[in-house]
């Protein structure tokens, strides 16, 4: 049995450092928080090589007495706590007394400081937590701490560090949050000799937001302010139409401390209920102020999480403040783009010349009315034609289909119940389905039922066995008998032709009875069951399988005007690290500075207006993915979803037919997120609902 012994002090310091110092951003956070607690009005942060080479934090605060410098780097040494009662009312950012000791244990530290009102400063050098001698030195008022060679004596931690660009982005994002939490302090951030952030320090939060988060984000903000009891909420939230693709732009502060809180996130998003587009998230810069005794900040080593004594009151304060601010801006505005005014019917003689894609998806396609017959859209004909078969002939859709095969040998005995309407008989036959794309949109004049639209044209119909070899064409004036078309899958060739094999008989195609809510397709199967198909989920699965199995990158479209995607600095750096992966998905991007990406090419299936939301979702997926394969599949999910037809769009019957056929074949069962694409209702279940069974 191994013996129990006390760890060496140096090993204990290294273990403690692992809890406080995770990466260069952790060092910057601890040092800047100490500078804020020292009463500074200006803080300058400079890093090199992402902070792994050098970190320098300079402030103009109160400074440190020379005789207290060695004590400041001991564990649990602090100037902010005196008694145990102070733990219940912490009002400073730093208080644990472990930051300087943990940092010095894993790096080489130089400190130069001078107290306010004194004429001489002091300097101290530490290596691996071991201090040298305190020496007098000339210095400005305040403190300058320089950290070099971070993790030089802990190789296990050093090998897990990310690229310099990623570490720089983490520090940049941290500086944004610190600048927003204290708009009365001027923050300057310099990375590799280039100034990346500068706030005026004028005490105005909007000035800090403009400097830290950019003009585009700042101009879409709505001010919020409210209080109830001893809880006050203030700051800014984004307008409902300015929703983001992820929660990366949600910034919360509690008593001036940046935190991550699921409670505050839920309260914020609850205030946007029914006012923001589904799949979008609001952005905010919210500050919650409450008594120090009502919040516990000592629940996490990095102090990024807190615990509230009255969570319900905090939730209500944030929720009602946000909701009131949104109500004051006017009536709730739909997050979806406004529907364009449809063109008059007289100007729609040519469908593809007078209607764009957005108008078609939102308003539907209706052909110009004809004088010979009342106007009828292709959609209405698709729904009504099969119904006439069942009503007039007292036979089901599938019984009629079986009768068509028997009627093929006796062309003159076609019943009136399966005949097309007079206006459809006089028009030209519908184009075969093979002339369209998989989800292509046919011209609006095509009004054939789905069963006829998927059937082959006349040359593909086999002649009866008893028919003569040659027939003369009937005169033009003679009426032409109606020949019911037979789907190719129901055919059985009597002889093998060159390059052609016999087709197997399979289940009859589902009858499309209609579409409800512009989202769900209602189908009837041959066994008397009703199927509800989610068209978005089905198309999303088709896109996902196509992208996953593709051997070549997707087709691209070059933008006439490149798009400057303004992202958070962390998201921008993360995407820049994965430019080859974005290239595989059809995005041609380059660095545009300050976290922005210049997008020159996007996939052909993606609307250019969705570029920024897609990139934001990409960054979120890359951040949460654990393995390269998992990240790739997550990106495929996003691509497939954005390229799929959406619920609420007006879909062409040909599109619905393709989706239904893919679902019926069993090829598609679940969407990439695991949701079912079809729901089955049996005849017994329906009759039970209506108390018939």
C-alpha cells in the first residue's frame, strides 16, 4: 500500500496554477481584474505570439508598496479580504489571493510598481514561483507586470495549447468583455505590435459597445433599463430583426463581473418570444446590479459563474426589463422579410420572366386566366383530379389504377370517370417527369395530376398483343380516345431490349391528397393509411446525404460584391483556422481584419443573404465539436438545413412528388437531427378519433 505524504510546495503550486491558469487569456483576466481593483482609469494590455511569448499589463492604479512585493506572490495573499464575514459580501473582482502565485509558478514574471504619491518605485523578478531580491527602480505611478514563457516548466500543459491565432482571439474576446464591464476605464489592447482595441473610457456604455463590438452591432441595439426592489438591469439588446445565428454576442455582467449564466440567457430569450425568427438568437450587453450579499461569486475557480440567492427575482427582472424595452420600440415586427406585393395577373403571362424565387416561395404561382375556362392553378388541379376519380366512379384511387391496366387492351372502353376534364383533353399532354430536375419547378401551365405527370409519354406505352403491326392515323376531326398512362414501375416488358432490363412491380405510389400549413404533405397509401410528410425534414435529409456522399466539392457561385461578414473576434479567428474546411464546403473566404471575413464565393444552393448566419453557425459548431469527423458532420447539418425548402414556402407539386417518392421508398426516415420525416395514421386510428371504432 503506498504511503501518504505531503506534496512539495512547488508541486502544490503547479496543481493550483492548473485551476486558475488554463491559457494566456486566464493570465490576462487575473492581471486586468487586479488593475481594475487598484482604481485604474487606463489599462494597456500587450501580448506576443498569442500570449505564449509575452504578456504585459500596465495600469495607473494605486501601486504596491516595495516591502509587500514578495508577499503579493504568496498563495492566499490578498488585500481584499480580512475576516470570514467578508466572504459573504465580495465587491471586488479579485479576492482569492491565488492569481499572482499561480501565474508566477508556471512562468517568468517581472513586476515594476510605484505607489501614488511616492518618488521611487520597486522591481522584482520571479522564475517558477521563486522570487529574487526587491530592487529600487524608476517607474510611473501604477503597476506593470510582464509574464514571459508561459508554461515553460509544465510541458504537459504546454502541448495542449492551441495555435497563436486562437489564443490571440481568446484574449481579444476577453478584452472586449472587460471593456464593456467598465466603460469608465480606457482599455487598450495591442497584439504583436498592432493596436486591436481602444475604448475612450468616457463612462458611456454605448461608446464602449461601439469600440469593442463594432458599428454594425452597435447601430442595431435597443437601450434597456429597469429596476425592481434591490435589483437593477441596464444595457442594450438587439432589435428583433437583428437576430444572430448563435449566442456568441450575449454578454452579461453581475456587479461589474463578466459571467456566463444559463438563467440570464433564458430570461433574455423569453423576452423575445414570438418576436424573433426561429433559429435566431438575440444579442445583448446587459448589466445586473444587486446587493453583494445576494450573489455568491466564489463557486468557480475562474469566477465566470455565480449563484443567486433569489434566482426567480433575477429572472423576472431581466425578462420584464427586456420585454418592456421591446414593447416601447413599437408593435412587434415579424422577423421574416416582408412579403412582396404580387404582380397583377395580366403581367404574369410568362412565369419565369415576371416572378422571382422569393415571390414564388411566399405567394405561390398562379397562371394567367384563360378565356375558355375558369382560371385554375396547377396546385388545384393536382389536388382535385384524383378526387374526381373516386367521386364519380365510386372507386378508390388504387382500384382505378388497377382498372387502367385492364383497360390498356381495350382502348375504346375507357370510362368517363378516369377521363381528364375537357379543357385538359384539348391541351397538349404534360411533359414527362424525366425532363425536369429532381426538384425543378415546371411551367405554371402544366396542370396534369401527379399520377399522370410521373407517367411516360405515349411512345413508352406498350402496344396490345392483338393490335396489328401497322395502323393508320385517325383523321384530325375524329375524337381521340383517352389512353390512361401506366407508371413505368408497373410495366413488365415481354422482351429484353438492348441496354434495357425488365422493371420489377412494386407498391403503387402514394396519392398526394394535399398540403397543410405549407409544411406537411398529406398522402394516402394503398393499404388505407394516411401519411403526413414534413417536407423540410425530408429535403434536409436528401441534401445531407448528397453532401456527405459527394466526392467533389459543391458548386460555387461567385458574388458580384464580396460580403464582409462582421463576426465576433473569437468566431472570426476560429473560422480563419478552418479556412481549408470552409473551402471544402464551397466558401471562399479571407481575413478582413478585426475578426471579419471577406466572402467571395458561396455554395450555389445557398442564398447569399444567409452567408453571415451560416458562418456564425459554423463557428458555433466548430467550437462545440469534439472530433474532426463530428465537426464535419455538424457543418453538413447546417449546410443541408440552409439549402432545404422551408416550412411556409409554396412548393410545386413536382417537388412534393419527388419528396414523397423518396420517403415511400424507405430511403429517407429521419432528418439529420434525428426527427422523423413522416408520421403514419391508420384507418382504424382515424375512425377511433371520430368515434367510428
